[in-house]
C-alpha cells in the first residue's frame, strides 16, 4: 500500500501555492485601488493647476489688450493733434503767402547803420518810426523766405509729434 502522505504533500503544496496566488491577487487589487485613488487625486490637482495657469494667462492677455488699446487711443489723440497743428500752420503760411502776393504785406529787414547805402530804405508804413532803418524785400524773395520757414515749421511740428509718440509709448 502506498502511503497517502505524498498526495497530502502535493495537495498541501497546491493549496499553499493557490493561497499565495490568492493573497497576491488580493494585494494587487488593493494596491490598484489605492494607487487609482492617488492618481485620481493627482489628476484633479493637475487639472486645478492647469485651470489656474489658464486664468492667469487670460488675465495677462486681457491686461495686454487693455494697454494696447490705451496706447492706440493716446496715439490717435497725438495724431489728431499733429494733424491740427499741421493744418493750422499750413493755413497761416497760405494766408501769409497770399498777403505777400497781393502786396497787402511787405517783409522788411533791419539794417545796420552803415549798410543802407544803395538800398531802398523806408522809415515805416505810413509814417516816421523812430528806430533802426529797415529795407523792404522783393516779393519773390519774401515768398522764398516764407517757403523756407514753412518747411522748417513742418519739420518742427513733425519732430514734436515724434517726440510725443515716443514719450507716449514709454
């Protein structure tokens, strides 16, 4: 007769292996649940971080947009001011040219005491004016002088507008 002892050892070993497998499976399942919960918490925290970053980014974009809009408005006001100054200056220059052309206005220059020789010197318009002697300019030369000052005035106005724009951007 054979002994039942080797069968018991085999069955016992089989039960022991089965028990180890069941415990290992249960342990894996419990670990899976724990880590699943931790991963879910981490995913929630990550989503919260992404939401906060998105909110900060959109607030920053809105601030940039507002500052660009304010700058555009300041530049628009500066452009309007520049245009008004230029048109006023051009109007003044045109009136001055018209008055010179119609002989309504004559330009004159102050003369040094000893340089009056050979020039038409007038004492003033319609009367005697005490002061330095003056010589009237030929209307064509007066128009050239007005054109030069007109160009200079435009350049100065453009320079002022540029300086205003640069200071507004800062």
